């Protein structure tokens, strides 16, 4: 995503396999992606769960905010786990098209980089190469010409019929599985975030750390018939379109589905909070209203507010529109989630500002500027709950 390379791949199975065995998830590995600052928005198209959205502001002591944050993180792990297992079990059929894999041997690392580009190396391989080149320079100064060329192998996974390269990498060995189905089942280990998988997403840092295990298919599972041609299908290594492999674009349907689900959960949370706040405010207003105030005619001027205030009539009288939860969400997407402000103004969050003119046009301009799709309309009702603004 967005030109971000993964960290050095950690071969944790060397420790876990003797203890757990293959059938209990002993084939493990660990890898991470650092998506930079500002919630990773510069490098990632998906909106990851943000920690400050679930910070306890002191109004509750039951740990509900922390539980909600953990629930959002679990949604992310489930979506990622489901996506990978879909690749393994279905071979990429359906919305994501067919998967094809290919390998190519090169006489040297330099040749592989020249043909495939720097994309084939992760951060660890880049660091290791830099050390080797530095050491080689020293040896050349002492001993003259030194031939350090070592054959290497590059592997490639292509998805769909457009020959779009999904993954391209310098292999530790020279073999690829005949089919992804030979992997069996992929599982993200996340019971102990401190030692296993974890997600950090705030203004200062956005990082995804994944420890996973691969459980091989049972001996009686039919994986050979799944399509040995997967290995030789598709385009040759280094010849496909690799532009999408390092872009922010979401390349599989599972990612799009996850994005839609997160938007739905956010809208549901906003609607529930608005409903609870409106109910509390209604009860408070009903208990404090007096008979005299209720019988007075509504007066709202620059110098006086009195009587029984009908906000619907105010909106109609001044030719404005109500500020709905959906409009607040759109405003939050183009301000808070872009890092320009920490939170929406408290008068908006507390519904003290209850109507507007042309705020929708401002949101539309900013959404077009940032390339943000507006939230789906759900037909929600406007909030006509009376408020005390004296």
C-alpha cells in the first residue's frame, strides 16, 4: 500500500514448530507494516480503527470504550483472516479472479533488481543488501576485483485476467507451492497483542504487526486437483503490471467489503449516540420547563430568547436546514479524519448548532478535493428535539 514495504520477515516457526508441531499451528511467521503518521491515511486507502475514537473521556468507568476499541480491532483481524483464507481455499475465483503464480531464477541479485525493480525486496532484505555491498566495497579495496554474484529467485502472484501483479518478492529459497491450497488454513495469532498481532493507529503512528500460523491441510484433503497449473499460469515474473502492487488502491473485494462495513458501524454508532443524547435532553427539558414558559409565545431575536421554542418553526422561518447525524459524519470525514482538527466543535457534538445553510456544499467540495466518497444515505429522520440554548 502506498509505497510502504513490509518489515523483515521473521521465521518464528524455527522456535514454534518443535514445540507445537505442524497440526497445532507450528508453522508461524511475523511481519509488520509501518504506515507512517496521521492514521496512515497517506499510505493506506482503508480507514483502520483509530485509538482516539474510543478514548474514555471520564464519563464512564465500566471500560466500555476499551471494549469497543478491541471489538473494532477484532473486526479488522477477522476481515484480513477471511480474505487470506478465501485466496487459499478458492484460488482467487469469483470477485477476485484467478490466481496464478510464477518463479524465475536470476544469475545475481543485481540482475533481478534490474528486471523487476526494487519492489521485490522487503525492508529487511534492503538492509541486508546494503551491508553486503558495503562489505564488498571494502574487500575490493583490499583484494581487487571480487566476484560476489550469487544466483537468486523471484516469485510473483498475479490476480485476475488483467495481469495485475498482486505480490512480487525475492524468495528465501527457490520453490513455490504448486497451489495456494497447499497452505491449508491461515490464522492470525492475536490472543496476546504484546507478543503476537497488534494494531496501532493514532496521529503519531500507524502500524500493523501480524503474527500468523499456517496449518497444513489434512492428509486426506484433495489439494492436487485444485489446479497445478496455477504455478505456470499468468504472466512471467517482471512482465506484469506492478503499479497496483505498491499503490493505495484496494485490490480485492474483501477490502471493499470491510470498508463498507466500517462505514455502516460508524453510522450506527453515531445514530445510537444521537438518540441517547436526544432522549436525555428531552427528559431534562421536560423536568425544568415551567407552565408560564410553556404558555408564552416563542420569541427569538438577537437580544431575547423566550417562550416555548419550536425548532422546526425556527428552521422554517430562517430558511435553513437541520444538521443531521449523517451531515456531521460527512463533516468529520473531511476535517477530523484528515487530521486538520482533533474533534468537531463541541457546539456541533452537543447539538447546540442545530441548523445550517450550504454546509452540504462545503462537504461536497472537500469530499471531491480529498477523493472521499460521501456516506450512503440511509433515510434517517431529522432530529427535531427541543434544546435549551439560553
